[in-house]
């Protein structure tokens, strides 16, 4: 039973998430996470996030590997420096300022016609 998921996410040292919006919320607040894809588009997103060192991708629903989950979990939980690196990378990547960048582009198009 959870009344405030955001508080739990913020206080967590580590989370496990699929590749939807929650994984981006975890990245934005700097909570390191292990990830798994439940759809092809999630898998693509998560592999890219892993490339950027924002999460550890452990597979999708068809390739899930319990051993890989266990090893990634043990590695992250015992490596504070790695969790801090993932946290910093996530906050840099999902900085909450995307709408400002989109508006800047729209204003430029409206003002200049291109």
C-alpha cells in the first residue's frame, strides 16, 4: 500500500522499473534503476539509457534472466560510486527543461517563419 510513490522513489537507493514514464521519472530525480522492457519501444529506450549510463538494462519479457538481475542488483547495491554516477547521469539527461527547449524552437519558427 503506497500513498506517495514519488516519495518512495526519491528515498530509494535503487529501483527496478520497466521502460515507461516511471524510468524517466527515476532518472530525473537521480534514483539508480535496473530496467526491463515490456514492449519493443521500451527496450529501445532502455538500451539507449544504458548506453548513456543512466540505468542497467536486464532484458525484456522474452529474454529476462534471473541470474543477470541478481548480478546487476548485487553490483549496484554494493557499489555506491556507480549508483552516484548513474544518479548524476540521469539528472543531467532528464533535467525537466525539455518544454523550455521545445518552446524556444516554436517561438523561433513563429517569429522567423523557419
